[in-house]
DNA sequence: TAGATTGTTAATCGATTAACAATC
DNA sequence: TAGATTGTTAATCGATTAACAATC
């Protein structure tokens, strides 16, 4: 079983390597990537072990081959889409953010229950009514969802999503979701994050 | 030295306890809070040890006293504000999110270099020009910042913020910031988070 | 008392780092 | 070769959980 943190780092390495590729160099040493990623060189070499691609002591790692290996490891064979539920301020911001094309994962559909939003295209993404959600998920075989609804609605939305076949949730609502075994939830709790930052800002004189 | 994760959990407990208080009960057992927080009861008892408030085997923890202890531990004696840099889609969404009053920490000022935004009030928050930033930070003695500028600008913005006295940064730009010792950075890397979710959504059949 | 929960230590678990022979 | 880097194991570090006497 691959660990959560490793996957996060691989995703980060991929972005850094893509940037690096634009700058010219064909190969890279672990310590060079380490400096950019804010991670130890040993950690990086260790992470790369699971990719099945080896570097050489002389040249380090070939950027292109490394990128291929990471992509092969991280991405689905077929392209994979996500659905966003809750087209409020934050939801719209995320549609704009992931709609830029930089992102590897496309948000293929959005849902809301505000009649003013339903059947409109917002930041390039079609907004469906909540009742249409299960059908959209099944039709486009979506497995990943982003929850940006208000806290009191989040659990109900999560239940419906899982019922419709979603197996991974990026949750922006400030609630801990209860989900069955086999469903992965990543919480982006911005209030907690900001309080943490404020706390440590105060510690460091 | 208190650990990062502990602070995050305490912040979460506080929110859950505030909700609980609204529902009536005067006291709570560790295992009840555990169920809501998605954390083990032992972990919770361990976290509470640092607060200096003890529960009783008979009644558990008094909700009101527990809240007081957490607030005393987490919050600054004087109220503390934050500054947000980069009033794009995400920046505006965060101004709306933290402007609702639910949040304990107020965003007291925003900055951007778009003339259309400067000197306007956005979601209740005044937007200053970037050149005014250091003065605003010093005048209002702000120590916490939120970065929502595009990736290429993030490091330069961070440097200016730190120069002006910021000691904690909540970073939404997809870059690892290089900061001197004594400055705390929390990265909210949404692209990495979504890729992680998509990966594990695929694992769990 | 009997039973459940607390505070706290010891044991476990997992993740990171250090180290080093093998390699180019 | 000499020197630096790789893949990989062993050692370290830290965080979580289990356990249990003390308490109500």
C-alpha cells in the first residue's frame, strides 16, 4: 500500500519537474530537486524507488523519463474528471483555478440547487441541478468530487455522492465527513489552517 | 514545543465544542468528542493535557471550561488580524469565507496591484495598493498573511511580507516558499490535494 | 461498591533520515 | 582512477495507540 504523503510529494515533484523542463536541463540530481521541493534528497530517492525508473550515479535522473514514470504511476490510463458540488464563492474560485488547463484533472461538471446557476456555464463548466447529480456521475463515470457546500449540507451531499459512485472527496466544508470504508476524504479546512498559522506566527517572536 | 498537528486538532475541537454547546449538553466525554472529530479518545485526552484543565471521571469535561481553556491556549491576548495578498477569484472567495463572522480571525486588510481593486471595499475588506502593504502591516501590527497571488509572484510577495513583519503565512500559491528560520508557512496546495484524492479514488475499487 | 472515565506512561507504529556499498 | 550520486537497508525520530492505576 502506497502512503498518502508519498502521493502528495510525487504530485509536487511532477509540477516542479515540468517547470524545470521548461528551463532547459535534461537531467536532475536528487539534491537539486530537494532544494526546490523543500524535502531531503534521501526522501526523494526513496520516493522514486516505487516508480520503477532508476537514475544513474553519473547523470542523476532524466527529467523526461522521470515525468513519464510519475505520470504513469499517478494518473489513470483513461483521463479522469471530477465533479464540484456547491457553486458559491469558493466553488466558483475553484472552477476558475482548475479550469486554467494547467491542472491535470478537469472539473467536468458542477452542481448547485440555486435556479439562477442551474443550466448555466460557469468558468467553462456546466452547472447541473442537484437532482441530476447521480446521473451525471454515472454517465461520465466520475469518481472524484469536490465539496464546497455550506457545512450543514456537507454530510448529506457526501452521502449522495458516495451512493452515486464517488470514491474520493476533496472536502472544503468545515465538517468531518463520516464515510464508509473504501472512500477517501481529504479535508481542506481553511479556518483550522489559518488559526494554526496565526498561532505559530505568535510563537516565533 | 507544541506540535503542529496538536494545534490543528485543538482548533477543530473548539469548533466542534461550540457546535455542541448550541445543542445543550454542559459536559462531554472524550469518546463523544472523538466520534465527532474522527480522532481517538486517547488522542483527545492526550491533547487536553497541555491545556491545564482537567475533566473528571464522573462528568467528563465541562464544555464551557474546555472552550475557555482552548481559547486561552490558542488565541492571542489581544485580537489578531490577518492580511490577504492577491484579490483574484480565490482571494475574493476567502474574503467572503472569513468575513462571515463565524471565523475567529478577521482579515483586516487586502492588497492587490490591480487599479480597479485598489481603494475599494471587497466583501467588507479594504483593498490597498501593494506599495502600501508594509505600512498597513506595521500600523495594524499584523503578523499573519494569506497569499493568493499567482505562483510566479508568490516568493517576492512572501519576501516583502516577512520584511514588513509577517511571521506566519497561509500559502495558496502552488510554490514552496523559501522563508527564513522563525517564519511559519502552511501550504494549501489544491492541485496536489485534488490529485491525491483522484489517485486514492482509483485505488479503492 | 461497581463501572466508567480520567491522566499519564509504556508500547507500538510509521515515517524520515543517516549511512554505505554499488555504480557510473 | 577519484569523486559524486544512486538504490537500499539500518537507525532514528516522532506521533499514535494501548494500557492501567487513580478517580469520581
